[in-house]
């Protein structure tokens, strides 16, 4: 009985003890699911739905992990190392701000600050008003130390020289919050000058970073302080504005967060192009009309290829209109990079994650098509400015543009964010998530002959493009679409009239905006977002007509200064201009603070041009009326007419230029100068500064062709600038009876197309064996075997790219000559022909083996037959 009582007592205490234990547990409250907008985190709901501000689908918030108790230790400033970006994960590309002066190592020189007076000065504000949401947090100073050094990289299996910042290519991503003050110390540890331009940033003019326009270059082994307030938010970037350093790796992302930045994963993505060739040599090759890059890309469109594909008539018409082969890019690049890697990965995302991609095109001259294997891409920002979300299948990003994109991880797999060079020569990609790889569809090879056929119809015989006014604007009708195989399954007569009608309907509102300052807003409907990249294509491609600012962007009332520019150029001589003038040939454009400046541009060239305005945002006038988007880079297509406008609110000198690096170096730009601006303390000698700034597009560059064949040597050396050219042509026979000939010309190219070339020069012919005068085709006696005369004449490029020449010498003898070099028989085989009224003639073939070496053979009326090698420089 006693034992039974004990058992009953124990059984009664167990539930009581368990209940007491449960009382000490924390109370588990049922959590309510919260849905919020990725772009407007202040919008919250307990049910799924749409954002009332932008229309985006609300996303369920994930429960936040409890905060860690330990204190993170501050990191030191990144020290420079040899750049090996191919092995560096993406997340290591982000630099951390430091709040103290980093001490140099014993090996590092103590470099003096080039502008020490700025250290103690209060920060200077730009003329722009702070963007919404404005300064709503405690202002702080965020300081970075950037070390610019020469380094070695190996992206392609070959070691090459490059320029790295803090040992990284791309440079570290610099992050600020709107309201911060930036203090950025740039330590130039190279033996050459450098600079940094803060692309798209509103800042005092002297910190804009253009050598000899806003500041002196940063001298070798010295330090320069850039100091400015952050009054914007969005995705921007920074890069060198000195020589070709941008192409060599000196570029990086610049992130300005909002004070209430949405709580979602965001990845800076810097796309870039890499060439193993020295960028100076790239530019010289472009200026010398060397077509090696076209050979590398398979874009020569020789006659054999034209015949085999049924485009012989198209090729003839193309050359009859004096056009070179069709192409969409200038340079053949060995590698394209995503954050310094051919293929990058971010594997920590899972199904349902929405990821913000802050995409920067840091390429020197490459356009990239952006596609995503996980579905649609939602565009929410462009050039640092928010836009109303628009969902597309793909978009093209021009050099220097930035886009903020949202992508979703649909399932627990790995999805490819693919960037394809516009010329389809190669790709680079970022993989998001983990698991089975889901590749994005590759874009096929361009059909260049269809593009050539279209251009033949759009170009006049005098070289001008057919202007279509506002019928073509804002990328709404990409005439290059005839070359895209992904949208060319249909009839490629282009249905041009239908597209023109559609484009006209959507652009008439733009024309009305140009005529009045009172703009009407328009709701953006799905059916308005028409894809103009193909007549019947189901691929929805972004164009500027789809971009809509979330708030009104109309300019405050004020006087309007209207400017018109024609974008012009000569692809063969690689001279790029505005109104047929380079930067050095044009006066600075005076504007006044308080004006509204409107710019209307017509692209009268066969190339796209991403036009960038420093220190300002401009409105791109499209069908969105009062909600026209704000940008700082405008990609303008061939034959397109676009209109932009901005409020003149600054002071000083601001650069406006094409952001294809080699186009800018060739002279495609202008300088806007605010009247009555105070002197720039950085440039105490304005005349010297202007002279130094103007020197780039005036430079003379050499090129040469030297033949060494069995009968002798013939060749030509050229020293040319954008307008002037000095050339000397020679023929030296290995036998006495072949003699020696030399013709030296100096002249200037005239006209927008540069087809006319008046010249003066000297002609020297000598033959010690033969010296018998004979009559030329005009009946004049010609002693071409022993001649020393000065000459004057003119060359003119005829249809079929034949160079005609008429000249007279100091003895009164006339000569007329026709010549055609480098007729592309195949991708590598070239035909040369020449004949003149002195009864001299030549025919030859050249097979291109490498960029610098060709197999060659020719027959010359004076030196007979020969075969050997020709060296090209």
C-alpha cells in the first residue's frame, strides 16, 4: 500500500513539472506574413498584390536573422597587389571605406598631396539640388585611398601590362549613402600622369576629373584629393580620363545608396572589354585603315563570300556608294569580363530570391546585349536614376551606361545572366544560385550582308544618311535588326513602312515636346512597349521610349538655348566629329546659368554613338511627356534624331563627348562653358590648359607598308592626323635597269566625307640604264626615267572606292591616275590595281597572314614581276 501511494504521488508531479518548464519558455507568437515592394520598402501589406506606386508585384519578406553580438573589426585600406582578377571572386571586388589614414609600407614612397589646400577646406556643393529623398541621416565623411599602379595580368593565356587600382581590375566598388561627404585620395604610383572622372556625379567642376579641362593631371608619384558631397543616389562608376588608361583596366563601380535603400541583395556588375594589344596600337591601327580587326571577327564581307551567299549585287552597290564593309564595332577583343572574370558566380541565392543587379558598362567601345536564363528582366534604374519598372526579355547597354535590373531566382538551380558583345564575337556571364546550370540562349552570328543591303538603301551617293526626323528616335526602330538571326526568321524586307508608321505614332509626341515647354504625361501601357527590333519578333527589347521617370522631370521655366548637332565621321580614316569639326577645331559652347539647354542630334554616320554629358542629367524627350526619363548617356543609332534637354545650373567647363574611347580620342566632342564662371584655381593658365586639352585629336600617327619581293622593294610611309597627311611612296629595283622612284605628298583632307585631298609634293625618278623620253597619253614628252620635279594636284575618292588623282609638275606635264588598294576578294586575299597617263600600271595580290605580315606578288610596268613578303605597320 505504501509503495502504491509513492507511485501515484510521482505520476502527479510529472505534469506539474512539465507545465512549470513550459511557463519559462518564450511565448511563440504567430508571425504575420508581410509583403513589400522591392523598390518602395515603405509599402507593406499582409496580402499579396501590386505596389500602388509603381505597379510591381509585392514580395514576401524573409524573416530576419537575429543580430550578432560580436563587433566587426574595421578593415584596413586595400593595398595594391598584382591584379589576378581571373581568380578573384566577385565579392572581393568591393572595397571597404576606412575612417583613418592608411600608413604606407616601408617600400611605399610618401607622396605629396598635389592639392593640399583642399584638405582643410569645407566641402563645396555642386549647383544641383539634392535628389529625393535628400539628407535624412547624420552626415558623415567616407574616405577611400586609391592606389593606381602598373601591373601585369593574364586574361587570355598571355601576360600583359595593365593599370589597376588597389591591385584590382575592375577597381574596388566605392559605396556611399546619400548625404555623405566623399574624400578620395588618389595615389598615382605610376611613372605617367593619370586622373579619375566620377561619371554621372553632380560635383564641383574642378573635381570632375578631365585633365586640362577641369584639373591638372595627377603627376607621377603624387597624391590628389577629390572631395565632394553625395547629393544623389543610384548606380554610377568612375574611370580614368587620361589617354587610354580606361581600356587598360582603370575603372570601377560607384554606388550611392538611398537613406532608405530597399533591403534586398544587390550586386555591382562591371562589364568590360580586354585586348592584349596595347591600346595606343589599337588606336593607331584604327587610324591607319588596317582591317585586321574585321578579319578576326569575320566581318570583311569579301567578294567571294558575297557571291557564295547571293549578295554580289549588294556588295557592288555598297562599294559604288563608297562604303567600307559593314560592321557594328571597331575593335576585335580577346576577352570580355564580368567583374574582372570571364565567368563569375554568386552561389548563395535560392529559389524565390529577387536580386538587384547594378550593371555598369565599363567597356571602352563594346555594346553588350543582356539576357537572363531565369526569365524576364525588370528595369528599375538607368544612369543612376529610377525609372518606372518595365519588364523585358533583353536590353542593350551602351559603353558608359548603367542599369539597375531586378531578376528572380525561379528554382533552386543556377541561372546565367549573359552579356553578349554586339558583334557576337564572344560573351561573359554571371551565374546566380546553385544547382543545375540553366544556360541562356546564345545569340547567333550577325548577317552582315542584310545590314549592308539595308544601309545601301538608306545612304545617299554623297555619303549622307537619309534623315527621317522624329520617325526614328529613342532606339525605337533598330535598323540593325535585319542582321539579328534571333529575330530574322521572318521575311527580312524589314516591313520598313510598317515600322516607320509605328515609330512615327510613338514619336509625334516627342516632336510636340520640342515645340513647347508644356508637356503632357502619358500612362505607360503594355501595348506601348513595342519591340522595334524585329517586325514579328516575340522578343521584347528595351528602348528609350519605354523609360518613364517615377516623378515629373519637367524643367523650371527659363529661357531656352537650342543647339543642333550632326554626328559625322569617316570610318576609313577613323575621324569622328560633330558638325564635321573635332574638339580642337571647334569653339566652346557658351551657356548661362538659369537657361534650359535643348540639344537635337542627328546621327549621320553608320556607327552608334553613346553621347555623355559630364556633371548633368538630361531629359530624353520621348512619349512619356512630363515623365521623360533622366540620363547622362544617350545611345544614338545611325540615322536617328534624338532630343535632350537640361537645366544649366552649374559653372565652369563641362565635357560632352562620345563615350566610345577611340571616337572621343579622335575628336568627337564639345565643351560647354558657363559664362561668367569664376577662374578655375586648378588651371591658373587657361591658354596653356586649352592647348594641352586640344592636343589629343591633333596628333600625327604613323603607318607603313613595306614590300620586299624578288624584283625590289616598294612601299609607302604615311604620317597623318585627322585632317593633314604626309606620305612618301617608293619603288626600288634590285636591278639597275629597274631604277628608283619616289613620290612625296603633303596635303589636307577636305569635306565631311574626306574624299577630297589637295596636295603639293616632290617627284623623283632615276634610272642609270634607261633614259629615253617618251610621250604620255596627253601627247606630252615625259622623261619618267630621270625626273626631279615639284608637283601640285588633287585626289578624289570615286565610287567603288577608286582614288583618282590629277596633278601637274613644275615642267608643265599633266598626269591622271586611277588606283584601288585592298579590294577584298576573300577574307584575307586583297587585290591592288593602278594605272596612269604616263603609261605606268601595276596589279598585285596580297594574302594577309598576320596583322603585320602578308604574302605578296605583283607586276609593275617598270620593275616587272616580283613575289615575296609585305610588312604592314
